[in-house]
C-alpha cells in the first residue's frame, strides 16, 4: 500500500506545473522573453496532453 502512495506523489502533476509557473514568473521578471514564452508553452502543452 505504501508503494502506491509513493507512486502517486511522484506522478502528481502539481510539482511540474508549479515549477513551470515559477519559471514563467521568474523569466517575466527578468525580461527573458523567449524563456517566458517557452515556459508558458510548456504549461499549455502539459495541460493539453491530458496529464493534468
């Protein structure tokens, strides 16, 4: 039963979504336009893939 819980934590989409959102905010704050748009594109692709 504990293996199932660990697997759920590792596959939970919260961590990658949070990391990409923080990357987009940090890139926007640094005026890194290409990095900002690429992280927003990654968020969009992740949500459209059905992973979320």
